[in-house]
C-alpha cells in the first residue's frame, strides 16, 4: 500500500511541534484587546523520535532482516519465480503477481507504479500469451490504479464491496469488475487454480485473500509488511481491530510464501508472528497509557474552556507514553519504525478509546 502520506495536521499539532522547538506561543482570551504571551513548554518525557509534523534529519537505517533482492534499474521491476507458472513482480515498494497457464495469463493487481512494465515482464517468461483475467485484491489505486495501462482485459474479478467502491469512485484508470463474489470464488484456468476468499473489511471493504494451492503462495495485501513497520495508522485501515483479526487469519492459514503487497521481499510465518507480537505490545502500551494519563495535565489554563484542546493535549501525551514504551524493544526490529510509530500509537489509542 504505497500511498502517499497525506496526513492532515491540525493547528494544535503544528503548535505542539513548535513547542518542542522552544518557540513562544500566544493565546488570546475572548474579548481581550491584547494577546497574553505564554511560554510554551514541551510535554514531559517526550520521545527522542520526532512526532508528526516535526522534521527528521535522518531516519533509522533499514535492518538487514528487512532487505530483499535489488531491482535492476534498467528494467524497473524484479520477477520472483514461485514455480509452476506463478510469478511475483515488484519494484521493491509495491508487489503483485501473475499466473501463466496454457492459453494465457491471470494478473493479480495492476499497481500504478509499474503497470506499464507488467506486459513486458509477462513477455519475458511467457512470450506473447494474452492477459485473459485480472483479479483485484481491493479497490485502492496504489494496487489497481494502473489497470488501464494493461489495455482491455476480458474478465476482471473482485469482491462485491470492491465493485461498490469503484462505482463510487468512478475512476477510468480502475475499470469496473466484470465478475464479483461475496465470500468465495475458485478460478480454474487450464490446470491452474486460484482460491479467492473474503473474510472481512479490515484494511478496506472488499480486500480479499488470493491463494495458489499448487504453489502454496498466499497473496494478502496491506495486512503483513515483512520485516517492516506497518504503513501509517495500521495500514490506514478503516477498521483497526478487524485488520488485526485479518492478520490472525493469515497466521493460521496453511501456506509457504506470503505476498503482502509492499516493501522489498516476500513474507514468512516468522514475519507474521513478529507483526502479531508488535500489535500485541503496542495495544498493551496504548491501553496502559490511556489508563495512567490524566486528562488536562500540562494544559495552559487559558485553554480549559476548549474541549478540543483538552483532549488533544491528553491524546498527545498518551501517544508519547506509548512511543516511549515500545521503542526500546522495536526500534531495531522493524524497518521504518521511526517513520510511523507515532501514527501507530495515535491509531491504536483512538481505536481503544472510542471504538
């Protein structure tokens, strides 16, 4: 899910960043003719990892455990052969697959970043075989927004909710599916089989599992990020706890290789266990921070009549405690940890507090 990081920062969040840098803040009471100058103090026990909106000079290095094979810059993509006609194609940021059979090729997702390379990659291993089917893992443009670049596809398969969302979005780069299903769909092409399953919304309604039983490869997009911190705010999931439940589904399924849709390599069961452990730890850290942080502490007295400010102050201090709690264990275990740890703590604390 290589979405661009569009984070809407409120004025309060920007002021928090200013506070940390030690600049003065100004407040004005209703009806006052002059501004009352106050000295801004950082929240106590602030993590060393800069929060959202504060510039980072250098992000943490990527650990070797998260790195995968390199991409040839002249080609712009990398192929990984899973055997029996199944391939992953990736630019080491986004991942998709295609399956070769006797009369053609089934493509699974057409990412924006390299869709124009997919037919080139297919020709490399399958000659001039046509693309006969395209399977949408879900509706998001970073995974299927390159579909138009593939040219006409006779059959496009997706879950019912994906059709609904694509109708709403009306994006010419994401043609509507021609075939949909509710819970399960088995695709037989030649002697190849793909099993499609929908277990719940999680990341987004319609996000499916694609399993190739002959190759024992599971494609489950935007759920597991092998060796990496999950994308911001629990992969920008519409239902945080259902997303974590989907991770548990992946954890209990029978497969050998996982294609997660992002970053530099495929996944293993050890990767799934590691991410599940991270979610357990951050959930516990956020729950403890919510229970032990007092509402209204460290708030400017001039803001006590502003309920938005009161809870922003509380939420920020909860997030800071959460980040401090998990950082010693996890900062060296997950690539991109410092990029999104504040996002994860905000997302989990909010889900625990109001969902």
